[in-house]
């Protein structure tokens, strides 16, 4: 080993030991509020309330609950509608914005981003107003869709679309900014070359730009899927606004909450949480496989 | 493609309308009486007097509880974000610029928990807090909020890509110990990422509903988001069936709209202040990955 290399190794190992104290304050939080709850959820899902091994008992028990299938149907339909609109419209708008004059595009990006400040309960309340035909600025649209009264706007069949709309309204702007940023990383020469070869703006957008931001679309899809299946505050508030017309077990997360806090059945609640995590992981794995998200060198 | 440009502009404008119209409506709604909301045009301006009236009703609701909710939210979000900044920025620094044993494990666990849907962990966290006898205490919200793996990840990416290790080595050769190297060199250089972590952590805490909803029992301890749902269930705004309740508490649609609008203001302020850094930061993040 040359003296220089030896010295480099020594500084590196010194630096190695030095780094740990900076990480120490974070570790208790990671363990107590990250890792332990995960292990605890798994433990609860596979044991009985007395701590005995339950095998798949909690899972079969919750699946046969009459509210289980409707709740999962609701969130899967909702997530599907939301993901579809997110992918098509966010990517579409980002492509439209890309290549416009910088000032114009910055203004639009800012306008799209504004509703991001409203999330959770505030966003739901705003949309409850928007869906009330008696006060909504879009009441003519609601009439067209067959709603004369507020309760008709939140009819059970429409809810997955309503929640997808709320999620889109608050979340799309942020993703448009991200996609726009991703589009900006495409080398200008590449676009120029395509144009010289006679490609129109449409061809450049669909054949060149779209494949180049594929990984970002996959990343957005995974994150959006995971949050989509966790729907809670939206149906909870609609349940209150509709005085129970919409059940308080509309989404699977609500069902888990009711299992835990109304029936004190934490094992069943944990089993539903594990179901949700499993669905999220399977979906993430499929998306990663289909799109080559983690493949390097392309 | 002259024609294409026009169509492009129309599509973008149409979507901008969808994004902005509900906000404009929300800002105008408290200026009108409940009756005027139904009868007058949706974008008419009422009067400032109506706003004052709506605030009186809102403030009178349940003995000034609205102020308590805003105060609680500020306490929870600022308290947790302060802990996040103190723990996440040094952790990102340590993870990026050294290779202590277990570094890979900490990094991958951070990533796993980051991808893990937060709501799935709420029930086990509730049981943990229960075992620690913290349920119903402000700490039962602040401590779980103070765990923000996304912040650690952001700081890690920033230090790993934007700060050359040679710079820090130079400081050490000049006689700085580890702590002053961090404080004098690494921390000032990380201003943009401190801003980003502050923004994301504050907004996530301010808007969180599920965790405080599950762990707080008493309505005077609610943060504003849970408070809004409490307010919603005591008005006849969407359901005439609540009827008498609404008459007694004086909470109708203008009051509800004002409550929603005021609940957004802190986030809007943080958002406007950090808007430039935020957009630039997101783009920079996009480039680096």
C-alpha cells in the first residue's frame, strides 16, 4: 500500500467513526416510531388478543366480514380512477407546459400548485361546498350530472370519483412541477436532432420526451398508489356531512379504525393494515418490474 | 403549428380555472350571509362586516375553541418540526459523509419506513403510546410527528451530492473539530435543504388528520384539521337534519368557510415564503436523481 493510499484509508476510517454521533439523535425516533410499529403490526396480525399464535386466523376473520370486500372495492376503484387521471393529465399538462415561454409556464405551474396548500380536512370541506348545488359556482355542472341536492352529489356510486377529484386537485400541482423538472433534464440537442429529422411537436412529445421521463412516472405511480389505498379523512368527513348516509367503514382504513376503536379488536385492525401494506408492496413490485425503475444505465 | 399553440393555451387555462376557482370561492364566501351564498352570484363580494360577523360566531363556538385548535396545531407542527430539524439535518450529514458500521442498515430502514404508508402505522403507534401512558398528552402527537424519514433522506441526498467532502477535510486540517466543522461549514451550506425540510415537515404535520384523531380524546386538544371535522358535524350546513344544533351554535356555511380559510393561512404563508426555493429544490432533486 502506498503511503498516500494508507493515509487516505486512515482519514476515511477516522471520518467513519466521526459520523455516528450525528446520526445518534435520530435513531430513537427511527426505532420507536418507524421500526417497532412495523414489527408490532406484524405481531398483532398473526396473534390472538391473548398473545397466542393465530396463523392466518385474523386475516380470514376480517375477509369474511361483510364490510371488508366493499371497502376494498371502494379504495381500489378510487385508486384506479385517481392514478389514471394523475398519469394522463399530469404528464399531459407537463408536456404542454414544457416548451412554452418560461414566464407563461411558470405562471401556470404556480396556479396548478396553489391547491397544494389545502390538504386533509380543509380540502374536503372546500369540495363539500363545491358539490353542494345550492352554493357551488359549478352548480350547472352538478345539474348536468344529475344532482339537484347535496346528498345526490355524494351518492355512493359517485364517491370514488369525488375523492379522486379531491386528491387530484390537491396533489396534481406538485407532480406537474416534478414532471416539468424531469422534462428539463432532457438534453436540448436531442430534441433539436429529432426536429431536424422532421418530427413535429406531437411526435417529439410522445416518442422522445415521454419514454425519457418513464422512471418519474413510475415513481409517481408507486407513491400515489400507496397513499391512495390509505384513504381515511375524506370518507370520514363525508360520513359526518351526510349524517351516516355514507357508512363510516367506506374505506378499508376506516374499517381498521372501527375494528380497533369501536370493537377493541386490534388484531383484526392490524390484519387489515398488513393487507394494505401487502397490496402496496405488490403494486410497487409490479410497477418496478414493468418499467425498470431501478435498472441502471438507461 | 400556430393552431396547436392556441389549443394548448385553452387546455392549460381550462385546468387553471379548475384549480383556482374553488379557492376564489372560498375567499369570497365569508363576506356573505348564509342566505346570500345561495341567492347571489358565486363570485360576488358581500361586505367586510359579514366577515366580522362570521368571525364572532366562529369565535363564540364552544368557548373560543377555534383559537385553541389553531394554537394546538401551531404547537404540534412547530414543536415536531423543531425536533425534525435538530435530528434530521445532522443525521443526513452523518449518513452522507461517513461510513460508520450500520450506516447501510440505517439508510435502508429509513427508505423502507418512508415508503411505508404512514396511516398503516397509526394503530401500532397508538398502542405504543398507550403503553407509555402518553395518550391524551401533547407529546403523543409531537413525538410521532418528530419522526420524519423523508427529511433525513432529503438532507442525505443534499450532503451526498452538493457538498464536496474535500471542503470539510480542509476545515478539519485548519483545526476545526467535528462539531465546529458541521456548525461552521456544513450547516450554513445546507440552508436550502433546511428550508425544504422545514416546509415539508410543517405542512405534513399541519395537515395530518388520522394520528391526532386516534390519539387525542379531548376536543380542546384537537389540532385544527380534527377541529374542522368537529365543526362540520355540529352545523346544519350540509344536513338540515342537524337543524336546531346549528341555530344554537351559529355555525353556518360562511362560518365554516371562514374556519377553513383561516386554517389554510399558516400553510399558505410558509408556502409563499418558500415557493421559489421549493420549486427550484424540486427541480434540482429531479436533476440529481
